[in-house]
C-alpha cells in the first residue's frame, strides 16, 4: 500500500497517523538499519508518534538516538553519523497533522525506491529479534550546537545587522534566533516559543499567514525579516521596507551567488536563466531537486516555495543556513536594490477538469514529441515546452481529476500567444 506522499508519511493524528501505523513504520526502519537518530517538531502528539516508532525500531534490534525537538535541517546534519534520520513532523500542515520524513546520511529524503521498500516492510514486517538482541535507546544532545557551529564556521560572528525572525512557534525556535545572535546580529524574535498548536499563525510560510512581520521589520528598523514553517526547512524573507520577497525572486537572488550550475523545478520562473549559465530543470519537489544537485554536482538548488539546498552543508533544504547566508549577503549588497533589478514576467495558470488525465498526458506527450523540436521539451514532470521568450507547462494534478496549464513570458502579448497555443493543443486532445 502507498503510505508516502511527496514529503514523507503524513496525516491527521489518530486518523491516518495512529500508534499502530507508527509502530509498523518503526519496525520497517529497524529492520533496515543498525543505528538511527530521531527528532521531532514541537507538535504535542510528537511524543506519541516518537514513542511508537522507537518501540518498533528497537523490536528489530536497531539502536535509537533521540535528538529531541530539532528542525529538519538540524536533524539532517546529525544524520551524517547514523544510518538514517527519522524526523517526526508534518512540516507546514496545521496542528492536527503529524508525520515522518526519512533522511539519508547525506541529508537527502528517501527516494522512490527507498520509500517503496519501507512501504513493503510496513505491510509485511520482518520477524522481531530475540530478547537479547532488542535495540537500546539514548539521548543525543548536540544536534543544535553542531548545526550552529557549522554555520558560524562559514559566516563568522561579526555581523552587525538587525533581523526579525518569525519561527511560527515551530522547530526553528531553538536555533535560528540564537544562531543569528551568535553571528552578531540584533535579533527580534516573533512566535519563537515552541508550541505545536501554532498559536501565532498557521505554520505555512506564505504571505497571507505572515501579517505581522513586515510591520515589525519597518518599526524596529531591521534590515531583513525571516519566517520559517513548522519544521524550519523552509525560509521566506522580507526586505527592510517590510516587503515580502517572492519565492521566484529569492530563488534568483540565491542562484545569482552560485552562477555556474543550479537546479530548479520545471515550474519556476525563467528569470533564473538570465542570471545563471547552466540551469537544470527537474521534477517539482525538494527531494528531486536534491537528487539532481547530487547527480550533476551543482552548487545550489531550490524551489520558490522556500526550500533552499546548499550541498556544501547538506542535501537537505536548510532554511537556517539560508537565513545566515542572507544576513551575510545583506552586508555586501543592497538586497532590495538587487531584487528590484530582477525582471518580473507575467504568468497565467488554469486547471481543466478531465476524464482520464493520465491517458490525456500520454497522448499530449506523443503529439509534442512528433511536432516539436525535442530541444524545446522537458518531460521531467509533465510537459514543459520552451519558447523563444517564454514557456508553458502541462501537468496532471496529483490529487484531482484535473490537468493544469501554466505559462510565463517576457510580455503580455507573448504570454497570450504561448498560453493560447498550448491551451488549443490541450483542448484538441481532451476533445
Ligand atoms: Mg517543512
């Protein structure tokens, strides 16, 4: 059976995610590895999930080290010394959700093959070990310090800058404000007491949930504002005018500092091609971006949703490293000016209800392969069609009987041309 979604196993507590399933997940992990490290975000039911998972792991003769409440990127750093990192979190989902992300020692989330193996073992667990081979459990206290030290070693401690940090009451609370303070910053911390009921605001770091921080940045005279999601693997930013910096612009800003080879998903803005020599476009999802970074040996990769991957530190999206990176950058360049220099292109999106979305996608693929120069096509995720001054992207929805069409172009008339032409092809096939 399928348990994993795009970012681990996730669901509502005591509906999908109950102690029985957690124990089975634990048994699956325990039968695959000898030593694992486990962490959790501050959701109160994290204890229930953690204890059930640990019990399952130990029953298979695997040892467990407990890092306590840590961010996902922090656990990813500690996972280097183990066979696997087990992160209990539902990331940006509301308080009633929880889940599990499984990390490789290099920080990458489990790939499709690994997920399928875990799923097979959840349905068909291995025999438990005999009484004298049951695993042992201990605490592991240095995760946060280790992560902070690695970042400070790169950026130093003499940053004289004021920054506002909104941790959404999530797992970033015990690291980001302290790290920035240790780097020399004057820090204003919002929603930075860990509380897995997320009383400050919904933990998804999108503009509509972040009503407070922009004003605090302006009123306090800060130069930057940062906001995390529940497990602090995502970072969004505000400039000194309290302006929300869009994901595509932030992606371009980061990428501009690594202008050799970067990896981005097929649906991010073409602004990136204007500032980076070698852009590799991959399937949507930070797991796929991380895999590709490793494969092509890129210096950076990210997604406009706020996941930033710096392989120099880890293959996990590291929002804490990203905050330190921006603080360091803000002392070298004027971030608002740099953002304003980036072009902004019009885009358009629409969803179409269809019967048999997969068949339609197959027929569209054939049609494009027949008629369009292959250089212009990317099939990493749906179909992305490149034009001289724009692009279109067609993909079947993962959750609904829908096909989605997205297009972006340098100006309104090109956008109309690209969009209408692609929509016509789509309609032709839908019939
Ligand atoms: Mg997250």
